[in-house]
């Protein structure tokens, strides 16, 4: 997710139908510049080289879990159009991308991707801290929902729950302390530094010494490994200790 505001102007975007390294390029309606949805940077056009600001968001989560945490959420729905209240929009009867997701092919181009640290279609949580990039394979969360890590000297917490699909990256530094987290099931963790319990969907302390405090989120995205690795070949890949 990116801010549409850039240097005092607000832009609107559409799908260009073009790809770069087999990944979608957006375009802005105002200048027709092409933008990478992975980096948020304009790659051609009048705004080439300009950078959109990435915003922290929950890349994927079940509606049930999101609604429990944010009951007043506004929902963007294609099922209702106030201009045409009697118009019913049919749900697609099949998944057009099912074969693509199931197969190993990384795209439609002839470009071969040879970084074998992970299979092409592995889904990772991609994150940038300062000038460093890191990838957390979702398979790394099969045994734990939280990973305490350090990127470029910055203590971070990577979180993913296999049931709700929730994923996020947070700063572990709070009020002069470096917190270390252990999972408590689902979207809950406890920091062993203070004994506080945390809801990691909201990033908020619910019980204990730090109750009411909120962890700072770091923008991150769920993305196929081949796409993340192509755009950020210098990325590190997290591996669970033996």
C-alpha cells in the first residue's frame, strides 16, 4: 500500500497491463508514468525516479479476524453501487490464476530467475529497514508465529499466523527497552522482557506492564520470492536456527 500524495500533488492510478520482471506496472492518470507496484518507484515517464511512500498495512487476513479487531471498519465492496442500486455483480465462478499459483513458472517472459535460495513461488514477507532488505518465508512460521530478528542494527519482530493469514513487521524497541517475544497462540504473543501480552493484529499491548502501548509498524508486503528477489537481489533470507 502506498500514499498517492507526492510532492504536494495527489495522483490516481490504474493497471497498465505492462510487466517488468514479470511483475505488474501501474500508471498514473496525470502523467502516464509507469510505476512498479513492488518498489513504488516510477520506472518510465515524466516522473521517472520518483518514489511513493509505502504505508504499513496488513497484507492478508481473514475478514472474521479483522472485524474482531476493527469492528468499525469501512468495507470497499464491488457488490453495491449507489448509482445503480439494482445492479447485481456476479462473483467469478472460477479462479483465473489457480494454475499460475499452483505451477512453478515465475512468469510469462523468457527471463530465467536463478536465485535458488527459495523456490520461485514461495511466499515471503518482504521488508526494508533503512537500506537493507530481508525476506521471511511463510514456511518459517510453521513452528512459531513470531520471529525476533535484527535488520541493519534495528530490532524487529516478524509475525505471521497461519490460521488468520495475518502478517506484520514491528519495531521491537519501545520506551528504551528491546522486547523479545514468544507466541501464545493465534495472534497473541507475550514479551518476555516485561511479561506484557500483545495482540499482534493491532500491535497493541492488552495486559501487563505496557498495557495500552502500541508497537511501531514497519511497512512490509506478502510477495512471491521470485518477484522480491528480482527487484532486491541483495536481500537476505531468514532461516530458522536448527
